[in-house]
C-alpha cells in the first residue's frame, strides 16, 4: 500500500502555479494598456463627446434648449459653444446668437439660414437664392428685409464683421462680372453696404470674395450648385486681425522710397522686433 501511494504522489503536476501567474501577467498588461490610453486623451474628441453628452442631458432634462445654446438648420441644429462670461467679445457672441435665433427662426426652419459658431466666431450662412438672382449682385426686396433685421442684431455689439461671398463653378463672363471672383466679391460688398446704411460702423466690417473655390458640395447637380452659392457673415470674438492695432500689423511697413538695396523694409522690421515666442 505504501509503495502504490508514493507512485501516485510522484505523478502530481507541480506546475499549476504557472497558470495563475500567466493570468496575473495578462491582467497586469491590460491594466497598463488602459492606463496609457487614459493618459493620452484626444482633447478635440473629448470636447466633442463632452458637448454631445451635455446636449443630450439638456434635452432630456429641460425638454428645450435655451436660445443661443443650439443653432442650425431645421431640426438638426449645429451646437454653438460660447460661454466665457468675463470676456466681453465672447459674451457679445452669445447674446447675438440668441437674438439671431429669435429673429431668424422661420428662415432657419426652411433651411435658408444656418448659424454656427464657437468661442472665436459666430457664423451666419444665408443661401444666395433668397438674396440674389442668378448672375446678379443686386439684393432682392426679401433679402433687404432679412439683412436689415440682422443688422439690428449686429449693431448692438462692437465685434468685427466679415462678409464672404461664394459661387458655384458655372463660368460667368459679362461686362460687369468677368469671372466669379468679381461676382462673389460684389455680393459680399452689397451686404456690407446695406449693413453700413443700416447703422453698423463701417470700420468694423469687411467684404471678401472666394469665387467658386470654397465649395461645400460638388457641383454635379443643380441642388449641389445651389448649396455652393451662399453668403456667410462672420462675427469675430476677439480683435480684428486686419486692423492696424492687430499683432499682424504692429507698425506700418516703410515706403519703398526709404528701402535700401541691401536690406528690404520687411527685413528691417523683423530685425527691429524681438522674435515672438523666443523672448
């Protein structure tokens, strides 16, 4: 009996601890992978997720979003995140967004006007079908009414305003508009001119023409081309980057008459100023 029992003991597996040890190492590896992934958060995606969660809870809890918090076209509204209360420029954007939503709600439901924005700018996009006829930069009576109402909203703030005109890729060649460059710029200038007549300070405005080269859709169909024919009004939160007081124009460029052949004026300005970021 004793001999049979000793043989049975010798046959027992003494390496069973390796299974538990392997499981432990696997769990430890998974733990460090999770810790590494958590420490490498994509801030952009995190903000998008955070905004989406906040929006979802607001809809569920309140049943309706406060004016200016959500803006866009029809039912699908583009979220607008503006909210540093102690900054006058951003506070003006928030108040303007709420006023535009209240004033332009019928046109937004029809998909003719969209409002988007963030902490740097507020953007009002208007489909050109309600502003101009094909190949023309003359504002229609309906457009004048819409833009006049918008001007009253923008007039309450001092933020810089830029109006951009866009066209489709159909060529134009008339005495008034030799190309889409002239057409898009003239349409933007028409909106700025109306704003100026409505009482907005001309010094805070500018008109830009982008022609056909900033499409939001391809130009294969009439519907796509209509989407590309648009006017966008942008209201900036901070300083005007094109003004004389902006960092991009800290001092005027010297006249070419004072430029020496050895050193152009722009190089002398760069030499006189300390390099930004290296001070």
